[in-house]
């Protein structure tokens, strides 16, 4: 028979695993639902245990009941923390993706076989994000854009490596079309190599079009 | 930055160095401190970032002006300006992101009291408030709304343990002393005290180092 908190533990294990993954594994809809259900059941148990006492429960007079209540309460709180930890780990991951400028919603859809993510929560051919998470990503993207907007000259999402050289060698991994630089237009065709200003191509490196050499 | 900069900063006679240079020093110091301190430090209130922003804007304009000039002599100046600009930008970016990382990590803590809120800039305050609201909403719509009402809070402190995490003020930092001053540190087994000399580098708990840093007797390295 499964014990209280087993499910919560599974969520935490999922969260722990997520921390070390490059991508986001599918949202555990069923597990989240089951843990939430356990919380509600426990809460009902607490209520029905307390009912006969009419609000005048004395823990020292009825120690077995007091102990049950305590265990129930602790299980509820533990489950809540497990759920919070699981969701926070995932949102942290999502925020990281937003900061990196990747199109999270698109990415999640691709991973799961290109299906439309918003439509389903179960089954293999759906997004690895829950619908709520998709909303969250969208809203966080807006929030970040708003904050970034106050620092337009800095490019807040730019590289956090200290700049060493103004110009760098890059190799083109994917056709990226033509870009405008102050030294004229460059046509970025696959497998070609260029010596360009880092600031001009930072975005393209982050998005995987270009690779920095040396 | 070297020791001379620090002396200049402390010594009022040297205050005839240009404002831009002092701003850069201040930015660099704020950046180093923010990256080493375990908790969020106050946002510089003296208009430092307004000035820096204005400077960056001027330099960008200058770059645009000079662009297209292919004369090797002036072109070299352009490259110097651009390199400087990139570095300046990096400092500001890294500083802002270090702050944002701390704010995200302990958002509820920094929003909990007015004294802590005052450490954030207006933009950061808006960001933190909104981010926290987004998160809470996300929790609510994902699972919290089906919880019993009395369990929906995110700031319970049941059984003496608060749900709000706070930064670890006891973690260790390195500081450099800017003047001779006694240093006291609390240890696990025993406390220690020493007569610090100027430019000594000491490692101790942030909670012990904080008064020294705030008094200007030491800086984080």
C-alpha cells in the first residue's frame, strides 16, 4: 500500500532530475493531480476527526487522535512543499530558456513531435509544458521585455562572459541570411567563416546559427 | 582598479578627478560587491545609473558618427571606443543580472519589509512584484486553487518554520581593509579578533563583515 508522501517524493525526484537536464521533461499532470487529491483527502480526514469534538479538542486527553492529526497535518504541508518545489524548478528552467532567447513554446512543441501543445495534457504527442506553464512563459516573456526595455543600450540578455575582443571568428552552422553591420552587409551561408564584431552576432550565436571559434 | 583608486576615493583631496572616472570606479566597486555579497545590496541612490546610461548613450552616438570613416587613424579610435563601450555594457549587464538573480531567489523576502524594499530600484521593485504575482498565479492555477483555503498561502510560518527563505548571511566573504581597524569574527568553536591593517585581506562571515563595509572601512573583493 502506498504511504502518505510517496507521490510527493516522486515529484521531488522528477524535479531533481530536471535540474540536470538540458530540456524540460513532460509535465507530470497525473502525479500533480494525485498529490493534490491526497492533500484534499487528508484535509477531509482532519475535518472528520475533529468533528465530534465541536472545536474543543484537547490533545493531551486523546493522544492517539492528536497523533493522527499531527501526521495528517505534516503530510499535507510536506505535499504542498513538494508541489511548490516541483513547479518552481520547472519555472526556473523555463525562465532560463526565456532569458536565452529561445522560443520556448515552439521548442516544447518540437520536442514532443510538433504537436499543438495547448490542446492536450496526456498522451505522447503533446507539449512537455502544461497549459498553465505555457501561459506563464508568455507572461514572463512580457515581464522580461518590460524590464529589458528600461536598459535598451545594455542588451541585458547579452553574454555574461567578459568581453575580450571586439572582433571574433565565427563559423556559420545554419543559413542565417543577410545581416547588416556597420562595415556593410554580410551574407551568412552555411559552413562559411567570418571575422565579425561580437556585438553584431551575439544573438545569432545564442540561437545556434553561428559558432564562435578559437 | 588598484589600491590607488581606493585611496583616491577615500581621500577628499583627490575629488577633482573627472566625474566619469569616479562613476566607473563606483560601478566597478558596486559590481564586485554585488557579486560577492550573499544578500542584495542597496541600489545606488546618487543617480549613478542615470549618469552611466547617459554616458553609454553618448558613446553609442559617437560610434555611429565615426562609423563609415575608413581612415585607419580615426578608425583605430573607433575601435578603442567600441571596446570600451562593450566593457562598460558588460559591467552594467553583469551587475544588473547579479541583482536580479538574488531578487528572483528570495523575492518574497525582499518584498516583505519596507527596509528591504528600499534596496531595490523602482524597476526592480516592479519586476519583483510582478514576477511574484505571476508565480503565485501559476501555482494557483496549477494546483493551489484546489487546496483547502487555509493552505493556499505562500508565507505560512507554521511550527516555527517560515516558508519564506532568506539569504544566508553567515556565508563567508573576502574583504579588503581600507584603513586600520579592529576586525572581529565569530567562528564555530571560538570567536577571533585581530587588529587589521590597511589593505589586509580577510575572510569572514558576511554578518561580521557587513558593518565594516557599510562604514567604509572595508570593501568586498
